[in-house]
């Protein structure tokens, strides 16, 4: 098994290659450069370093979202096109779960955070150790979500670059049950993605679409206007 | 040895997800277009984020379908050509990244194509080009007159200073309560009018080949507004015909004058609005009088498609032009020559 992992769901870029249970190479950058420009050159370069040809790949793993709409789409487009072209299985993992894996051994609950503006976030809750889902991924008002977390009465580790954006609210609501991952453990790692992907079923490539966790603004406005008419 | 060249084209610059395979730059082997018009209709126009979401859903399906239609495997292809720009940024990115991944997987040369060059080269799939040549590219996003000395040489001699012709059509259609996309409805209505409203012709300065459609659009809106204020009945066909006559007269007039001044061997039209019957008839009639050969591709090649991208990409391929994995979608890409 040689698996390529790709996570471009937010501004960091992470790619990795693993052979069976061995991580061969991993790259993480947080330079806020356009993924459309950098993702494919980075993959090409990394595979050259590892002396792996496209035809040698046996699996593709991709972070399916949520995250930046454009970012998620770039990773997914590359992943599904590669998997389909090479006729190899495509595995998709929640981008939030990939982040949660940064705190895998935390004794309690892990809460990955991606800011989604106006006090909202893409977030979820995972069990430390097993990384089982405790609260499903969602787009939510973040303070409302913190209240649900608080009610679980367990220590919670907050991870992801954007946990810092909401630090004040987190401390306010969670008090001393809140923990924060160290800066070096806040970026997504494609090696985690590859290992998590091994626990998932392969996805039918043609039906592989991002998990946006939110409808578009145009659709939301349209639905609102339809409601208005029916009253 | 077989000298035939096969190029895969991919186009996702707006609301069509398309893939095509073209042989030797002139012959369509497969042409697949997944249109999103139905999804955007309820919003009265293309919603960029929704367009991008559809492209991701469709992209591998349309490429697979193209290969199936062609009864080919990727190993038989010589290059991958993709629309690099201009267009909607999020939409372009899907095609560009799919093309890069496909080219990388099969170690094929990658070529980034300008969307308008694609529209022009759509003609070559039906009729060989004769130089020097004048191209009128007229669509929802573009209104341009381009002079070509030879293959790959583009000189934009006129362009719109505000709205594209197709945009003006859509806006006027909306004020007449016609469904989106409005162009074909205006064209159809215009033919039923016996008393077109005399809207102004916007020629701009005497020596320019540039266009402007926002003044005409405002004139139509004012006319509608004043008629409503006075309680007068407005016949939509008269407004449609008046508007269309003004567009057709100016576009035909400028294209004719440019063809004469540049002494071209051939005039070609391209883009969705080039399929408009009123415009088509007027151009055909006038160029016949003038004795300059005029061509317009059949409807499926006028609107956005990937065969045109593969056709332009084929010529670029022969000229040795290549892109690399760092190619990005370029929403505001300028047109530049290949030589
Ligand atoms: Zn077009």
C-alpha cells in the first residue's frame, strides 16, 4: 500500500506519503499561499523526493471538509481526479477529525475549531484515545456549541489554528475544564489523515463531494424568500 | 507510425462543466457538456459558489464520458488543455486542478488556454481558418473584435467598455420578465414585433471599435419606467425588437468596418450571442454583400464547450507551448499571442 494524503481544507497545506504503516514523508506549511498554485507542485516535488511514481500509488486520502469552500474543493478535485485517473480507491476523512487527531492522547474530549466568522465556527467533538465522534461535525454559533460541551462535564482540548480566535469565549464558558493544544499541534497533518483513512470505506469517486456543512448564501436567501411568500 | 494527435480539453470557466477530445485540432472525437442552467435559473443568473460546487460533482464524470465516447484510454492522448482564464475564479480552479491531476497521473503535457482563444478556434472544428482573419467574440461575458495575422497571433482591436452584449440581453430580459437566460427569448420576441421602439445606437468615437451597452440598457429601463408612469401599455416585443435592432446594427456596423480596414480574408463569429438569429442574419447578409467569407459555428460550438479549448490547445501543443503544475486559474487573464 502506498497512500498519498492531501489536506487543503484551510490555509495550511499538508501532504504526506505512507507505505503500509510507515510514514515516508510529510509536508506541512502554513504560509497562506494559494493552494491552487502550490498543492500540485508540492505533491509532484514530494513524490519525486520519495521516488514514488503516480502509477505506484495504491490509495488516495483526502480531507473532505468542512473548511474554506475553495480550499476543500481544490484538495478534493485533485484527490478525486487522481484516484479516478489511476483507478485506485479514494478515502475521505472529516477535516475536523484530522485536526482532532493532533490531540489523540488527551484524556477527555477534543474539540477542533475552524472559525467561520460572525461568532460561528465549523466544529465537532471527538473522544480522546479512540477519536470516536462525540458530537457530529457542524456549522454552529460557537458560544452555543461551547454550552453543549460544558454540559458534558469533561475536560476539553481545543485544537486548530482558529481556537485562538475564540479563546476568550472558551475560557469564559469552559473555565478550567478548557485546555489548548500547543502551537506545533494546531496544524492539520496529512499523516494523521492517512492513518484515519485506513479505517474508512472507499468512496465512489464520481460521487465524492466536499462536506461543506453549510448551504450557500444564495440558497439560504432563496429559502428565506420562499418562506416569506408562503406566510 | 500514426501521426494523429489527440488532445483532451477541459472547460469550467462559468456554468458548464465540459470535457472533449479533439483530433489534430480540427476533428471532434468526443464532446461532453454538463450544463447547470437549471440550477441557476431560480436565482436569475449564475451564482459563483453554486457553479463551483457543481463543477466538483461533475468533473470526473464528464472526463470519463468523453473518453468513453471516444473509445479511448488516457494513454492514447498527447496532451491536456484546460481553460486557464478568464472566468469565475472558483469555477476555473476546479478545471485547472483536475487537469493538473490528470496530466500528472498520466505524465502528459499540460496546456493552459485562454477562453476567448478557445471560442475563436471553435470555428476550426468546422471550417479551416484563413488569415488575416477578424473574429467577433460575443457572449454573456465578452464582446470583442480580434484581429489575427496568423495562428496564435491575437490583437484585440475593440472591446466593451462596460457590459458584455450578453449581460445587456439578460438585464433587458429581466425587466421584460422573461426567464433566465434571456437572450434567446428576446431574439424570439423581436421577430414578432411590427413596431420596434427606436432606441439610440451607441457608436462611441468615430474611429473606435470599442462597444458600450450600458447606455442602451439604461435607455430601455427609462422607457419602461416612463411608460408605466404614464399608464401606457408596453408591448414587450416592441421593446425586445428595438433593443435587439440597436445591438445588431452597431455590432454589424463595427465588424464590417474593421473587416474592410484590416483587409481580412475571413470573418468568424463566436460566443453564445453569436447564435442570436437577428445578429446572425444581419452579419451574413452584410458580409455577403461585401464579398468577405463569414462563418459562425453551429450552436453547440458557439456556447461554452471543451472542444474549443482542445482545438486551441492543439495548436498551442504543436507550437511547443506548455504549462506546469504551478498553473493557476486566472479570472482576469489577458489575451496574449503564442508567438
Ligand atoms: Zn464563453
